[in-house]
C-alpha cells in the first residue's frame, strides 16, 4: 500500500512505533497531489512549503518521550471556505480570489493545535452553493473514480482529494448535503455533525443556520478522530453548543445488536436509481445480519424539505454575501461612483448560481413576500424537525441513500438547476432539523461508481453513527476500494 | 389658529459608553486615528461571527427601565439589509421583531406643564462607520473610517406625541438628561454620541387623522432639530396650501442652506428585508437580571429632586433647577459637600454658575471653577473673610482662569478688613469730607446713611466688613 493511501489511525500507529515520520508521509501525499492534480483538480491552493515545515514540527513533537496530539503529522486538506491565516481563502469565487485572511477559522486553529499538516485548500462550488463543484469560479474538480464525472459538491475538492490520496483526511462543510453527497460520490466517509457541535467561526458563511463543518475521511475511525479534534464549544461562536463532546473513538467496536434502524417510506419511493436502491436494501440486510432491527418510520413533511431549504438558505445567503462589494477586500471593479463600483464588482465577481441564489433569497425576504415564503419555510422546517423527533421515538438511527444517484457526468445537470437541487433530497432534511448524519460507502454501480449509505441520528448522538457505521464497515470491504488515478506521463 | 398643526415624533440614537464594541472586543474610544480600533469582526470580514457584549445589553435594559418600558423576556437580533460603504457587512445588526423594550413613556416639562410622551420601543443596534470626503478640488474618492463601526447604540423610538417646537425641545432635553442620569452615555453631541431623527406630518388643526409622514436625518444638535422642525412645517404647509401632496419620504437636513432635501432615490433603501440574525442566539433577560439592573440603577431625576429637598432643605424651585441636568446636580452636590451652606450654594449655582455655563455653552465638567472652589467662595463669605461684592469679583476671576479663589483673595489683598482701627480711619475721613450728608443722617434720613456707608466701602476698595462699617458709623453719628 502506498503511504498516501493509509488512514490516519494507521499512520498514528506507525508514527508511535517510529516506523514512519510525518515528513515521509507528507512528502508522499504532496507528491501524489502534485502528480494527479492536473487530472483531478481537487485543490485551489497546494501549500507545499507550509506542509513541509508543519511536518518537520510535528516530527519534533512525535519524538520519543513526548506526547503528541492524535493528529500530529497527519496531512489534512482544508476546504477553501475556511479561513487560514496568511493562506489565500477564495471560497472558489473570483470575488475572493485574492483574499488572504488575517485570522484562522476555529477549526483550523484546532487542527494546528493538534499539529496536523495542512496540505492546502480544496475546491468547492462557489460559496458552497452547488452539488457538483462545477460552480467553482476557479476550476472544476473531477471524480477520481471516473474523470468524466463530477465529485459531487460542494465539498467536491475535499472528497476527491481524500479518495485519490491527495490528502489523508479533509474538512468539509455541509449546508444541505455538501459533505455527505460528495463523500458518497467519491467512495469515502463524510459526517455532518449536529448543528452547533463544531464552531463556525472563520467558515465563510453560506447559510448560517444550516452550515456545519465536518470530517471527510477514508474510514469511520478516522472520522471519529477528526471530529474529536474539531468538536466543542467556541466562545467566538454563540451558536456553538455549550457541551463537552465525548471521545468519539470510544463508540467504535461496539455491538449494534438490538439497535433499531428506521426506514422512512418517503425515502424509499421513486426517483432513485435502481442500483442505488439495491445497494441500500442490501446494506440494510447486512445491518440486520449484524443484529440491528429494521422498523418503519414516517417523515411526512420531507417532500417540502427541498423547497423550504431553498428559501431559508438563499434568504440567509442573500444577506451573508452582501459584504462582497469591492470596498474593503477581495475583487473590485473600478467605476465612477460607489454604487456602480459595488454593482459591477458583484456582477463580475459572482458566478451564475450564486447570483441566482442571492436573487431568490432577496425575493423571499422582500416586503410582501416575507410571510408567504421565508416565514412559511421556517414553519415547514419546524414540522420537518418534529417528524424526526417522532421517528426517533421508534428508532435509534434512520437509514437512507445519501443521494438518489451515483456520480453524474460533468455538464449533465448544469442546465437544469432544479434537477441539480434534487440530488440533495435525502440530505437536506437533516440540515433543516439540525441533527447529524454520516455517509459511508455501501456498494458500487456496474460502472464502478461508489454508492453511499446515509445514517441519521438525533442531535448530539454522533456516537450512534460511529457505532453502527463502524460495525457495517468491519463487515464489508467497500471502504477499502481505492480509485486508480494514474498521473499522465 | 393656523390651519395645520405639526405632529412630531423622534428616533434618537444614543452611543452607549461601554469600553468595547457591541459584537467584538475593540475599543469605542472617540478620536483615535482612522481604522485603528478595528478587528476582523467589526470589519465584517468573511467568516467572522458576532458575540454580544453583555454590558451593552445591560445598558439597554437600564434605558428601557428608565423609560418605563416593558422588557422583552427573550430578545433577539435581526439584520437590516442595505448597501452603504460605511456598513462593512452591508447589513446592520439591529432589533426589529423582538425589541428589548416596548410601550414605555416619559414625562416632559413644557414651560411648567407636564406632558407624557409615549415610547414605542427601545432597541439595541450597532453603529456604522464614517465616510470622509476629501476637501481637495477634483478628488474623486471618499475614505472610510470604521473605528465607529460596531459601537453599541440604543435607539429610542417615540410615538408622534409632540405638537410644538417647545415640546420637541423639552423632549430632547429630558431624554439627554435621563440618559446622563442612568450613565449609559455621555451624550456628547459634538462627538455624535446623541443623534436625532425627526418625523413630521401635518394635520388639520384639531383633527385626529394624521397626515403623510416625512422623516429627516442628519440632525446633529438640538438647535438643528428645532430649525428643521420649523422649516419642515413651513414646507409641508406650503405644499398643502397649494393643494399639493406631501410625499412619504426620508429627507436630509442641509445645514448650510438650512433646508431639508429629498435623498437621491439610489440612496434610499425602500425595503430593509429584516430577518432574524442566524448568527446570534436569543438573549434571555431573566427576572433576576432585570431586578439586578433595576437595583443598581443610578438615582433618577425625580428621586434626586425629592432628596435635594429633604437633604439640603432646598425649595422645590431650587431642587428642580439643580436636578434638571445630572452634571449640574453632581456639581452642586460636590460643592455642598465641601461647605455646609446648601441654600447659599444653591443661590450661587442658580444665578452665577448656570449663567456662565449658558453663556459659554459648556458643561459643568468643562467649567474652570471647580465645585470645591465655589464652596470656598461661599465659605469665605460666611466666615466674613470677603464681602458679597468681592465674592462676585473673585468668582468672575476664578470662572475665567480656574485659579483657586482663596489664592486670588490672598494674592490680590481682597481679604475683608475687620480691624476696627483701620475702618475707624475711613469712617472719620468720610464724616470729615461729607458734612452735608452727616447733617441729613442726623435729621433721620436712612437713605443717606446707606450712601455714606457706600462712601466708606469705596475708600476700603470694598474690603471693609460692612457690618463693622455700619456699627462704627452709627456710633460716630449719634
């Protein structure tokens, strides 16, 4: 096995046994990234120098007799919507193409505190708005399993990097499925934590009431390790929960016997590819074999989720993105007066999808429409949350496909935003309800494209997700498959 | 009776005197070099989040209590969306759906008549920065100073309960006084810490139905606000008398021309698209917290007036005048503490000190003569070390220079002469020089006796003790 294909917990063991140094692993990962970046295009910025010096520092901390933090020396890619002090943070938007933050996001601070090696900044749909990373204002990213296909989005760069060995693990952010759907498309593990578990400070806001940062990794144990590093209250984010998170690695290697798996009828209807359906059914049977009990649950209001989401999220986005006006930082289009400067900057700096959502959100908040759209969407959101509360009275976790399809072809859905929006139909309700969910590899299509199983748990019950997905992972081989991207010589 | 009468309401912005800004740790100090009191949060950089300053919330609770408002148990912040270069996020964090205080009132004294003005709401928000327009011919740019961005503001929104300029002035003065009393703001208008926006509509005199409302911004002093009310009333009256309509709009006060002007349509945000700020959680104002703030509320004007009457044995009139402003009341209390003659000090305050402050348009804090100095003057009179007349001169000198009154008296030899030998000499001289007057006094003309005393005082250059002069003169002219 190549060094860049290993997991963090495997590397950790080798670091401790002095079989490997962070410098060696980092060099291997950075070389892999450089080699196949022209094909995958996972990164906006590759930080060779910073990675090298961080690895050297980690190796000093990993010296005998010292107790290094769990992620010391592990090469981790950071999604380019999380601020990194002194390192360009673009949100994959032209409007921020030259923005270098003078501060770190709290998550980045915590990774640095763990002496992780930041490999660079990964590509995303501009301002995390999209499901294919095709909306990046910098460049597109390609799926390592089939370079003609999309990696999913918006954390497509992170998922592709982890899948292809361009990083050991990565951070993602998930507003409506942006961690889970690309994890599913790229055959890796992606977890969207409960709203408030991970600080949003320094995460460039798309929709503040829905955004959450989470891990994208090669297996479940790595996801627990990375979540351990990220989770916990942050005084800089008043929406972050005032709780002491448990050690999530203690939830793996536990039995799932008697665990009740909720199967919502609404999630197993039409609109999903037969191959996806078959893989999910098979996965549920696998969980049954392991001792879990399937139960039927109802999520009556889930048909309204996508509509409610595209009102809430765009309303918040229309305000969150107002600050990009060319006055203080980022791109500026010159003009004779300040009003033209602002409107020209925004006209040139934002891509089509971002503009579409700003307009949608502005409309939803406008006088005369506010109650009919925004307030109504909030009510739908409450009903969706209640559906989950009731369902979790009958079950411990809910299972569903992560996405109705496997990775689609580049350009396949770009002309039809509505169809693109529907690729998040199973992930969006989780964000609206503020609860947690994980996507894990659970099969492949005939075309050798990964399929993801989504498991959903109540707020702050990430532990359940780790227990069940780790048990599933131990009983299957899906997570061990790696795409074979060969550098063009 | 004029055909139309104005209906006036106020929106008053008060910069709170917290040490740090409302959503970050930057200083709120006035007058620092541009853009030196800023951080990623108040600059509105990507990804930053606001954290509420608890002190600012407490000051707002204090204000709401002082204005007799109901306190909202779960108060929330909303975003007010509009584009302007002095607003880094292009939205202002304010309160719209659950303002901290609602449905209050304040009593104002309009030339002796008490009138109750209803307060619609009291809410918290962040201030914007400042635009600086270079005064260089041909300059095609403006500069932004964001030091002020994020300074906590309380906005006090009144109902349109005011009908005259006098009432408007009384309202503004009462508010300013109250805000100083509760120590939430220093209210320095020249530093923009207290800013007024007026809304005016006209209605047929005596009618109940309100006319179309016009809002006017950019009023930086009470004087300006009054000028604006006068102008706007005349403007709207002229429109109505010509049979034209008043447009509902926001206008700006043009100080140079003393007129209001319509804002350019592009400068007006027609729809602020308020919605709850998802970055901030609701604030629970518990009963305990409210009670705690109430318990630590500084003394309010009414209570202070009652105390002045009881503690210093002052007439109601004196107490009302001395407590009309917190700074004057504080000045008085310091003086009264330094010398025990509260009524005499009150007299000096009401005549000399308040006149000086008015003429120079300054606050007691900026008055060169400190309260202890005033007390020293009164004490010297009471101890018969100087006469009332000399005291006036000493006051005038100390009020100009800030010199210590005792030092002035010593340096200029103004100490009252109580040495009978010296006074006898002046008395004898005066008798010798004015035989006619002496004759008249002997004939029983008391007026002439006083004139003769005046002659003696003149000889002493005002320093002779008047009582001794009287006594000695009486003994010389039997």
